[in-house]
C-alpha cells in the first residue's frame, strides 16, 4: 500500500505490555500496580498542540489491545506508529510493529524510551521492521520527524535512521533540553478508563481515585546500576507553580485525591518544594501526595512542611544494608545517616518505604543478611526489594560479564528475575534469600500491625 494513502497528521503511540496478554491476568506485579505511561502522554499532548491527531494505547492497562490497534490502523490509516520501550517490553514492541506493517505496509515505525536510547544504532542494525529510534526526550524529535515526512532526517537531532543505501546514522543528542514548564500537561484523556484503570502499589495510598505524575527529568547522581540513556547527565524540573497547576488540573478534571510524584529526586531543589508545599497549604486542593527522595535532601523543617501540605508517604533508596557493598555502587554510603533520616521522616508523621536491591555485583550471603538486619532495625512502613538487573545504559552494563554470569534475556529483564549472578553466589541461593527476606518481613508482628 503506498505511503501517500496514509494520513501524515495521524499518529498512534503504544506502550507495549512486554509479554503474552494471556499472562496478564496472572501477573501479580501488574495486578498490584498500573501507572500511566507519562512519557508518551507528554509526547501525545505536545503533538496535538501542533495540530496532529494522536491515539494512545497502553498495553499494561489494555493487555488485549492487539485487535483495537489493528482496527485503528485500518480505520484511521496513520502514517506513523511509535513505541515507548524499556528493555523488558522491547521485543513485544517489535512484534506489534511487525503486525502494524502487515496491516499498513507503508507505516513508519518509531521506537523511543530507555532501550532504544541506550542501544541506538544496534536497534536498527538488528531489527529491520524499525525505521527510526528516538534518542533522549521525544517531544521535539518526534514532532520534527513527522513534520519532515521522511525528508532531510540528518537535520533532526536525537534521531537514528537508515539512509537509502542502508547505512545507519545517528544525528547526535539534542544540545538544548526542553524547558519543562513550556510543555502541556500529559494527555491523560487519551487513556482508556483513566483514572479508574490505574492504581498505585498496594498500601501506598490512603484514598482513591489516585494516579502518578512526573515533575522532573533525569538525576544529578551517577549510581552504577541506573540507566541514564534518556536524559543523560541533565536534571531539570517543573517550577512549583507548574506542579500546583498540574495537580489542580488532575483534581478538577478527574477528581483525583492522591498523587505519586514519580521523580527520582523530588526534594533536590529545596526552594521548589517549599514553594509548592506553601501553595498546597495556602490554597488547598484536597489532595495528598507521595514522593521519592534521597536522604541527603530532607530535613526536619522541610518534612514538617511537606506533611502539612499533604505528603503521605516517602520512598527512599537504601539499596543495601551492607556499607562496603553500598560504597561500590553509589555516593554517600552512610547507613547511619540513612537510618536517622528514616526516623526523622516518621517523626514528621509521614510513612516511609525503603527501596532495596538484591544481587548487585559483589553481593554475598553476608551482605544480604546485613541488609535484612539493617532493614528490620528501621521503623519502615513498607519496603520493596528488586532483583538487580544490568540494563543497557547503566555504567555497570559495559563490564557486567566480568563481574558474574549474565543471561541477557530482554523479556525477563524486569527486576523480577535473577538474570545476573555475581561471582561467589548461585541463582538458587539468591532466590532462597530473596524469599526469606520477604517471609521474615511479613511474619513480624510490627509489619502485620502496620498493614492492619
């Protein structure tokens, strides 16, 4: 079917599920938490501001979406389909892209997100069904690409594409990051049954309806295990005024009562948080919020203000309770400081969730037991332990095979499988210790009382 028969003003954006839709009903992680695909919602809103008509399909909320995608392609004939992919859902995106080209052979396939941004040229070299990889944040790159309609692609920053002779070209990262306050609010209206189809993790909210939003991009730190391929070394954030208006919009349009800020470093700019909290106190929206912080960037005075403004829970990265192991992978490995900040947060009347990893390079049974002892000594309300996964784009990825055994099975790289086994450990023993960690936590009377 000729490209000319497709509509260049229509675009379909998809967040792939990542596995067979038949497994979705049995996926405990999915059933426990479904958050909106904020990245493609932002791109959708930006494209619509510039006169394009965008449809969004979220595979996590709609695991049986294949037929809806097929029918949309046949009825609307968009010239472009874009996929936002992390490593674990990338191959599902490839499957959907193949389906899309079977339905509309002339459709252009874009891939963005962490996986494409990390592997760049390798994606096009290995997967002929993909036409373009968007590297970094996507709003302007996607807009310029659809405006170009296949012409003069070398002038578009942030693009990996094929020349007519098959050569794969990367145009380089964008030099001027976008001002986040100039972006429209994400196009939540594009999601089917928003907000009711979405839910935060169990025990992580006091009321419904609720959802999540993002008020910053990037992170100022460089931990060994974090993929920084999308935003690089930059760290930018919305102003307090934009944050407040964003929440007011969600309250007025969708009746939301609680929000999780999915930022890596919510309190890094203290002044911004003070201003935001002051607005929430002076002009109450009747909304609460959760956020993620580093221990270095909270203090008693700030936490007291955040509690008054509606902060209900704070998640804090601990990673491991072994000081020597922590020092190998992140800055400021001060477990005493972390513990003191957990107690200060609790003293302010805010719940605390600890975030940990098991199986980092250098992990031993001794370090895991130190983590257990450390976590159980803290007044945490909740905790989450993930299975370390070396993602493309993380500093550790480049030398991961030197540090242990790594089965790079993309579909299972979801932090729920021990695909990497550090030297001196076995996969079986890691699984046993992982189960023991959770079993001991949930058998403690203090934990059960807190859940009740």
